[in-house]
C-alpha cells in the first residue's frame, strides 16, 4: 500500500507546469483523493486515467491562451472589446441577441420584451388598435357597414366653360334660376366658381335684351347660395380687364357691362363700395366708360332701389297694348322709309313670335284704311320678306288674315270699299306666294248672300 501511494506522488509533479489543482474541477479533485486513499486502481486504469488528464489539460491550456491573445490584439488595435471575434473582420453581428461583452447567459435582452417584431414581456396588456386597411389579413366585411362616397373632381377653367355654357343657354329658354342653382351645386367648381357669373354675362352680351334681364336675375339669386359678393366682385374685375376682347364681338360691351354693374349693386349682388375701389386707378378707356355708365345709372335714383327697367321689359312680359302700339309704329315707319331690313330688326327685338299674327292683322287693316296702290304693294313686299325669312310662320299668317275676315263686316262700316280692296290684296298675296289657296278662297266675297240669279230669269242677273 505504501509503495503505490509513493509512486502516484512521484508521477504527479511531472505535470506541475501544465496544470495545477486550481485548474481541476471539483469532481476530478475528489477522484484523485479517492485514488490516494484506497489505491485500488490497477496499473492499466491508472495509465488510462493519466492520459485523459493530460489531454484535457492540453485543451484547456490551448483555449485559454488563444482567448487571451485575441483580447490583447484587439486592445492594442483600439477595437471594441465587445465585438464577436468569430465574425468577419471583427464586426459585431446586429442580429445577435446575446451579450456583446461575453457576459451573461446568452438570453434575449429585456426578457424578450424589447426590439421590433417581438411579443413583449409576459403579462403585458395591449391597447385596442384600429385595423389597418393595408394589412394582408384585413377583412373588410368584419369592419361593419361600408360607406362609399362619390368624389367629384374639381373643374378647371376649360372644363368649367364647356359644362356651364349649356346650362346658361338652357336657362335663357326656361328662365328658372332654381334649376340652375341645383345643377351648379352638383359640380365641384372649386376656386373657379367666380367664372360662372362672368361666363353668363359674356353669353348675354351676345344675346338679346331679355337674356341680359334673365342674367341679372340669375346673378341676384345666386349670391348667398352658390356665390358670394367677393366672388361676384372678382368676376366683374375680370370682365373689366377683358373689355378690349369683348368689344371685338360686342361694340356696346362697355355700356352693357356698366348697366350690369349698376343692376348688381342695386340688387345687393355687388358690394356698395365696388365703384369706389376704382377711383383714380383705371387706365383702360373701355373700363372707364363702363364704370361711368354704372355711376350715372346709380346717381339717377335718389334712393337705392332695384333698377328693374335697366334692360327694358322684354318679350311676353310687355302689355298687349304696348306691343300693338310698337307694331303700328313699326308699320308706319316702314311705309315712310321702305326699309324692310329695319322693320325685320324691330320685329325681332320685340321677341314675341307668338304675337306676330297681330302684325299681320294690323298690316291688312292699314291697307284697307289707306288710299292708293303704293301701300298695297309695299305691304305685300313686307309680308313676303317676313314669310321667306321664316320670321312669320304659316300659322301666324293664317290667324292674322282670318281675324280680318271675321271683322270685315265691321270694318266695312268705316271703309265702304273694304271688300273690294280685300279681294285685290288677297289675290296679290296669293300671286306672291304669301298665303295659301285655301286662305285665298276663304276670303269673303264683295257681294252679299242675296240670290242674284233665279231659274226663271234665263240666267240674267237681277238689278
């Protein structure tokens, strides 16, 4: 027994330089103690055990020396000691969740509660988040009722002109401002909505007086609903600047625009101080003429009232007596001057195509009351011109002559030869293709209803 213990103690110092008892684990030290105590190992077991200890000591020495050398080289180069030595070029792996300093147990930072795309710490309560429509798992049907809104694109200047012009032209036919407002509210006019009023005024300048009256009413009704006073002022500013171009198509544009301004101020569609903003600031002669016209019209009234007659009374709004007087004056001027074109222009300005039968009636009666053949030939020429241009329709021509036929007995009391004059006038109108054959045959005869021939008289006419 003493011999075996002595042999082990002799062998152990040979590896004193390789490792010490401090480098051994607790299990190895306990195993050596057991060997020293009982000494029951055979020589083969002792040799195998010694070889294992030598190999383990070499691995530990090699690992310790390489780690120390790496740290020393990094510290000498000024590199970060916390970098991963196994990564290329000593760079730190951004996706590594282990400690950079070689410390710790290699667990995730913050217990898995930090960073992007993590579930968070255990027991964390999340708040309710609104679903994202861009999420691939977004279910539209599970979000409740879906409301679809119609988005109308804003009209630019060119599209606005193409869209609004037909609306204004149609308004000149029906004259309903509420329908125009409803159509404009369905459009996205945007910041160009002021152009609606300037477009309506420009179209009315090329039209009739009744169109300008309707335009003034439209501007008055749109303020406060579709347009504001600032929009209206901006529109008239634009028209004053565009007068050099407007005057090319409408020479009377400055005077008409001045009347529009005066009417708009009287209707409270324009601010009261609109004219004051231009005092001493106008360089264009046409704009100065328009503003002077507006100032004169407004100064003629002692009180601010609606200038309802600034465009006159147009079309069917005029009283019947006034229309009859205008037509009589038209025919008398024609008999004096003989200008068919002037008479045609005056008749068109009256804007009463449904009342043209009155002109035919007055023309025929004037022929019956006239003395001489010149009036008959001139009236036939006038009616023929009106018929060929389509200004007087077939229905209006027939109604005018038929009215004379019905009143011929009463006219004959004042004009004894009315029947004879009427027959010659009707025959001449038929020869010039002014009236139809049926209308000529409907003319009352100059003879009465008495029978002038009997069967027993041999065909002779009774005296």
